C-alpha cells in the first residue's frame, strides 16, 4: 500500500483490491493516530501496483462495507 495504515477495510471486487480508510500513524511517541479518508486500489491481473483513487467525503476507521451489483462499494459506520 502507499499509506501505512491500520483499522482499514479491504475489498476484493472484479480482480481489484481496494483499501479504504483506517488510521495512519507516523510511529512517533505520544503522537495520536490520524483517521484517514484515503482510498487505494491494486489491479491483481495487471501491473500489481497501488494507485490512489478518490477519497471518501468523511474520514473513517473500523468501518463496514457492502458491494452492490459487482460495481459499487458502500462504506458505512465505524469511527
């Protein structure tokens, strides 16, 4: 992934792996984690390289998702 993160969701849809939201951390002592709205994807059948895609409107971590019509990913809940 391009951003170091935890508490994110991972989605596999149509041969593409999506990584959405989570917490980013700089590994600095006494530094709180930052909640992310960043999204990335990797096409496993093509270049095997992570790319940034459009960010979510809100930051989220430990959220859930549902796919619809093998085309859309809806993210909800979390922190």
